[in-house]
């Protein structure tokens, strides 16, 4: 019986695709039968241990593809055996060998729940079933190990980015928060049950109605929302989270809400400092710049005829660049005021057809300068909307200016108005070069310019589309675009028919 106390190696099958198997079984007759079945099936290299201790030592010395494990050993019983084998070789699949009794099968099923890949009743096994079970267990373990590695990588990435995720089916009481999100909000899962009332309690008062409105809109079938929510940590500090809310339809249990939360406290602080810096610099630049431009124009008006051609050219260059710098300062100040909420919006009833015709008339001379035609495609009836006409004119005007600048001479810029469910869509289409695919994700960012080469006939500040986006969102709408390289671009603004400047419901105009 000395053989039963050691690990034995017998090679069964020498094919390249053979499985390395560690058989842990204290019953010599059962061990011999199992090895004979594997020899009959072919394709196995078997090592045998009659006790748990030498089996663990063998796993430490040389890895195997699968462990066939009896749960009743002289030095280990039940779940302890599974746990110690899993600890010694976490990525190696385990197939439990059990008897046919109810207690044996119940123990084997518990082992599967604790990490084993499968179980086999000893007396019901044949060679083909054994080979098929081992092959399946190895493949299942491979997939499970890959999934665990991906989850570990995802958790590490979330920790570095300070991101957590959540899931909630509104019929359920509790919201499921990831471990990383629990850490970010400073609450341990054992001490904090994430119900909606509990989440509202840890939010700052101003953030509570924002979250409630977004949840209700999403449950009613609204579009995905992105919010900024302030959370008070247990020690009293306040952190700002960019929170995404989305709706997911599931096959059986109805819809659920899910999303991610990212701690953006530091980014918000940097953004605020940057905005304050831009605001101060812009204000400090505006007064001397206005004086310089006034002096240049006065000089050209009073004495332009007495200057030689070179001097006049230099004055023209200085004036053009001064005008461009003033436009940049004005755009920076406008954007800063819009984003900070300091820019006043005065919504009133606007007839969009007449509004767009007048706007096109105002831009006619600018289009002629570039050799471009403006064309209107407007509905014959009225199109009433409650909005701020001055701010809307600024947003649509920016789109028109861009379309004209990027259109080749002789082409047409087309402005259209169409009803879309609860919105009016204003679209501005050009036949220019289109938007490069790699540039599209940052198209509405500040200072974004897709083309600064000589092909671009009109130089801008790179703030026009950022201003459009900020204005339209303050008007309660949304903006977007469609483009095909070489065939132009169409930018659109969707304005709600029943919304004011802050997006709140109002009366139908």
C-alpha cells in the first residue's frame, strides 16, 4: 500500500493533445478503475495521489490540466478539500468524483457552487463520458479565468479613473453598486443599503431634485441623461460625480436603469479655475483692444490717403488681426457667461419661418463675399416656438457662417425647418469637404478646428460650435450633425415646441 501514499505518474496516451490529470482518490480500487477508463479512452497523462497533502505538493511542483478530486480523503473532507485545491491552483479546473447516494451528490453540487467545474458519479462513469467531462471542464475553466482577468483589469481601470457602475430595476428595493462605487462614495456594502431614498440622503440638497427628475424621465421612456451630482462623504467632504443614466430592456424582467459614475471633483475645480482665468484675461484684453482698433480705424480714416501702399497694407493687416482677436475675446466671454449661467436668456414666442428668412437675409452679403448662395426650405405654414430669438440667431448664425466658409464657390448652403415629434429641427447643409471621421468626437469642444490648412478660406476662433452647443442646451434643445467626407455636412438644432430657456415646461405658444 506504500504506492497509495505517494504521487505516482503513469503516462497513458502520448498524443500531442493529451490531458495532464491529477487523480486524488484514496480508494485504490476506484483509482485503478478510473485510470483504466482513461487508458481505454486514450489521450491522458495521469498522476495519482491518495491523500490531499501530497496532491497539493504535486500541484506546486508541476501544473496539470485538470484535477479529479474525491471529497472524502484521510486528511481532508468536503468543502475544505475543494478550497485547498483551488487555493493551490486557482486556474486549474476541478472535477469532483462522488458516490451515487443523495448525500454524496448534494456534497458534489455544493462543491460546484464553491468553484469546481463539474462532478461525476464514480460508478456511472465510462471512458468517453470522462473524456468529454474533462474537456468541457477545461474549456469552462479557461473562459472563467479569462473573465476573471478581464474583471480584475476593469476594476483596476475603474480605480485609476475613479469610476464605478450601478444597476437598478425600479421594482427592486435596492440599487446594485459596484465595489468601486461603494469606495468612491465612502460607504461599505455591509453598512449601506443603496435604496433610492438612501442615495438621495447622501446627495447635497440641490442634487436631489435633479436625480429624481432624470429617473422619472428615463422611466417614462426619455433619452439617456448625464448629470453632475454632489455627494457628501461620511467625513463631511463633498465630491462631484458625473453620473450617466441609461435604460436597458431585458428579455424577461422588464426594463432596468444602469450607468456609471465618475468622481470629477478635481476636474471641476480645474475647469472653474480655468474659466475664471479666461474671464479675467478676456475682460482685461477687451478695453485696450477696443482702444487699439479704434485708433487704427481713426488713423486709416483721417490719414489713409497720405500713406504709401506698404503702410496701408500694414494698417489693414493690423486691423484684420485686431478684429479677429476681438472676435476671440467676445466668443470667450460669451461662452464663459453661458456656461456659468450669467448670460441672460429671455424666451418668448417666435415664428420660426419668418425668423429664419430674416436671418438668411442678414447673412446674404457674407455669403456673396465667398461666392456662395443661400437657399431656404421652409414649411408654408407657421412654426411657433418659445425661445430666445437673439440667442437662437447667434447659434444658427454660427452654423451659417461655418457652412459658407467651408463651401466651395458656386455651391449652395441650404437652411431647412421640419417638425419632428415634439421638436422643430433647424438644419444647415453645405457641400463642403465634410468632417473627417477622426475629428467628429471632439467637434463641439472648445478650440476644435478640423482643418487649419490653406484650404480653409475663413479663419475662426474654434469656439463657434462650442457656443452653439451651450446656447442650444440652455434653450432646452439639442444639436448634432451628419457628414460624409467629400460630400458636405448637415448640422441641426432641435428645439422643443413647449420649452423655455431653462428647459422647463411652459405653455404652448
